[in-house]
C-alpha cells in the first residue's frame, strides 16, 4: 500500500467507516509516516474551519420556512384522494385565481412597502395551502395521457402560488395601471422564476 | 434529550407537524449552505431548499431508511441535477484531469455569482476554503460538503451520487489534496 491508500483509509476512519483491523494497520503506518500525519492534521483543520463557517451561513430567505410548514399542514389535512377530474377543474380555477391574486397583490402595494397581513395576502395564503394540498396528490398513472400533464401543470402552479406572498409580480403596463383584464385578452402567460412572476397577455 | 432525526420524522408521520418544524430548523443552515454552494444563486437555493422539504413531506410516508440525513442530501442532489438540466447555463469546459463522470452543470457559471456564502464569511480561512471549493468539480465539491458540513458517511454519499463508495472516496481524497495545496499556498502568502 502506498501513502494515498492510507490517506483514503484516514478519510474512512474519520467518518467511522474503517474496520478495527484496518484501523490498527493505519495506526502503525501513521506512527512512522510524517506525510500521512500531515495529511491527517490538514484534514482536521479543513474540517474544523469549514464546519465553523456554517454558523455564518444565512438561512433561506424569510418566507421560505413558513411556506414549507403551510405545505406540511396541508399535507396532513389532505388525506382524501382528489379525483383527477376534480383536480383538472381546479387547475383552471387556480390559474384564474393566480392571475387575480397577482394583480390584486401588486396593485394593493406601493412600490416601497407591502402590507404583510391584508386580506388579499391572507387569501393568497389560503389558496397556497389549497394548492399545496393538491400538489401532494399522486399522479394518476392509469389515466389517459392528458391527465398527468394537467397534474404537472397543477404542480407547477401550486409551486408558484406557494411563494406568491414573497414575490415580485411584473405586469404589462395596461394591467399595472389599474385596468382589469378583459375578454380581449386571449391568453395569459405566467412566467415564473423564483421570487419573480411575469404576467403577459396576448390580445385577441 | 435531543430527538433523533428518525424519531422526528416518525412523529411527523403520525401527525405532529411541530416535529417537522424541528427537523427543518435543525438543518436550516447546513442544508441551505450545501444547496447554496452547489447552485447558481441565492434565489435558486431558496427554491431548491423549499423543494427538498416538499419532497420530504410528500415521501415521508414511504420512507423506510435508517439515515434521514443521507436521504435528505440525496433528494437535494437529485433536485440540483434536475435544476441544472432545466435551466440554460453558461457552459465552461471541464479542466483536464477533472472528474466529469456525472457532470452537472450547476457550477459552470462565473464564480462571482456563485459564492454569496463565501463573501459573507468574516474569517479569512473560511473565505479561502469557500473560494477553493469553487475550483473543484461539482462532484468533488459535493462530496466534500456532504462529508464535512453534512457529516454524512461515505456509504450514504455514494448512495446519493449513485456511485460506488470508492468513487466517492476518491473524489473526497482529490478534494482534500487540492484544498490542502491551496491552503498551504495561502498560508505562504500570508506569511510573506
Ligand atoms: Zn504515509
């Protein structure tokens, strides 16, 4: 065995995965090998330094943890099995709600500040947990091809809604200035990336 | 007495949502640090962190393993790979001799954007290690972080990465050798 083999054994010993007999052999090697002892010392220093750095790591953005807990509670509540077709209908509903939620949310806020506990935010939270529950439903594997696709859409919508409370919504000018969407809008697209949603409209 | 991860997960499975809160709190920094160092930005890290827990919530019922931490990191590993596939990235060719067997592309973007954690670190040596980690391949960095910050045994790291244990061990060995070298160079510069 060469030193690099012993160094790998040192790694295993450090993680508690080296057998006692190999530990004995390793100890014997370390006793007369300064290179391997230096490796051991450096490994120790690297580990200590890296671990102590963890204390300075900022956690996830405020808002992420509450969303996880909302999802957890919703999951507990959701013991009933949603029928795929019900989910399908709710998908359409959710899409509508999301657009409205986004519009209400953004028009209710001045750019500088957001009211954290207004009614609209509370309703968005309600929808979030509804959709969190939906998101937990299993894919109906035996259904036709269309249904799983609707499910994946549903899941991505739910995901979007889950972080809605903490996000920036970008709207096309005519909506941002306060007018409501009309039937002239042929379709609404939501583009979502992390804490930013872009809503765009196509006109008929 | 502190409850084990597995106890907390069992309690959550039998309806105690507070047990999950404790688990999330326990791994808040450690898991987030891992995801942050492996992903493109803090916003991505938030998204992936949240998705890890949503997946844990969803799969808790069918969880049968003995090492929760290993399972949690495996989920994070899978999501990081999914994420890097979904998102178009700036691709930088791998360095010669680098281990690219399972290359994910998360790390192939400019270092400036990648290391908010390292920037925030006051301690100089921590910052040096943080920067040095970015010079490793994603697989090597991942093994190092799982092992050192996550305290995950090699058996579980290998499982998470889907490789034999000797591959995980070789990645860690390479990472430590590389970091040692950089550490020594840094120490020399500081002495001069
Ligand atoms: Zn030696």
